């Protein structure tokens, strides 16, 4: 019998991965707190589009309003629950789906940030897995409509990296890899924590900057001051991650050490960093707005405390200061509160030693 799958949080990533599962014939139920989105999926279906190379498609999934989740008690239990909520909603979303899990069921954090510990605190470490969506560039731009600002990555870049918290290769890790692999390239990793922190570094370098400047990725990369500020953010995050003992993976297709030294002012490393980042937008890439920038446009709460704020807090534990991340965190919070409007000058006018 096919496994019963729940997508808790039908946002951009959850919908993108889940729609491909539905297309492949898997038994998937979406649960989401945005009423218009749920109604659109029910009436018109869930439509997935790409910037290039991939034909649009629409699926008609099972979709529940958050207030209807109790209906799950009348059906077969959930075997695999993908939690795809914002990080600040992880705890309650996990607690919600926990009561409907099968005895052998488990929860997969398909999110930004480091949320496995929160999940495990509710369902236990034995029922907790992680999955990273790397450079996926998707957006829920209207109810029932997700677009990806690219084509499929395929062999050029492995998008989904799934793994156990203990690092062993298991059948269920392979099972999750198969499910997310319907959407794009996927692998099972023995280094979930290193992959997690490496993805966090990527998000630290772009998400908050987009949120407080209002810029899309390509414009941030082309701005010399903001591009270097991004390197400083990444450098601090890398040094903190190294001090915490994480084995970091490639970040933005660059060795972590190159980004770290670029942010620290090393001339050779900075040239390599600049050349690589500028080449990313040379062919017309970078048209998308990172997820936190999307949140700011939509008037939603951002994940800044779970990204740049986390770097600052974890850095304090290992006596590594992260002043650039601290400054950005405060700026984003002020924009979020409406005290400031998004503006590149929040970054370009900064004077940091």
C-alpha cells in the first residue's frame, strides 16, 4: 500500500515538492493556514510553472484548511509528514501532525534553518529527519500557483539533500529521497548537519539583504558594497559553523574557505568570490527575490532570528563575534516593524570596521 504523506505548510517549497509527488501518483494531503490558497487548490488545482525548459502542469491534490486537520483522525494515519512551515511555526505544526502519525511514521523538516531539534523535542529523535532544498528559487506568487525562477537543476546541481540526524544511510532516508526526487535532483547525505549549516550560510548571505533593501538577487550581486557585505555575513557564519564542529559543504558552488577569507578581506579570495558571484548573473540569472524578501513584500514575519540572528547567538556560545549579522538582524527587524522602508542605503551607508 502506498505511504500516506502530509505536507504541513503548503508554501512554495512544500507545494513544489508535493505537486510532483501527486503527479507521480503518491497519496498526498496538503494542510495550510491560508484559506484562499486551500480553496484555489481545491477548485482550480495546484499549478507549477518554470522560467524555462519545463512545461507547466496542474495537479488536483487533497487539501485541508488548518481548521479541518482533525479530519485526519477519520482516515488512515500519516506515514511521512513533511513540515514546510516557516521556522517560527515549526513547534505547533509538528505538534499538530504528531497526533495523526502512524506508529512507524516520522516527520521530515523540509525548511530553511536548523529546526530538527525543535521537531525532535516534540516527536522524538527517532521520528525526525531533515531535508534541504538547495537553490530551488520557488515562489508561491498567488493562491494555487507556484513558479520557479529557473528550469530544473538536474545533474548541474543537487537540489534536495535528505538525511538522518545520526548520519547513517537508512531505507527511510532513501524513501524520502525518492519522494523529493520527483521534483528535481536528490541525494541521501551522511552529513545532514553540515548540509544544514551550509544552506544556512547561503540564506544568511542573501535573504535578509533582500528583505531590508527590497532588491532581487541579481541587483544585490551587481552592487559592489552589498556584494561585499554579503561576503562578510557568510564569513562570520562559516567561522561560527566551523567552531561548532560542522563539516561544511560547498556554498554557492564555492569552497567555504574562499567565502570566509573574502569576507575577511583577503584580496585573492575576494577576487575569486567576486568573479564567481558576478558570473552567476552574467547569463541573466538572479531575477528572483529570496524567500525573506518575498515575505517582506507580502507583509509577513521574516525568519531573520532563525538565520542571521541564530549565527549571532551560536557565535556567542563559541566566542566568535558576528557583528555584521547582528547589524543586519536589527535592520531587518526595524523594516519588519515598519520603522524603516526597504532601501539599499540601509546597507550601502553603513560604516563597519
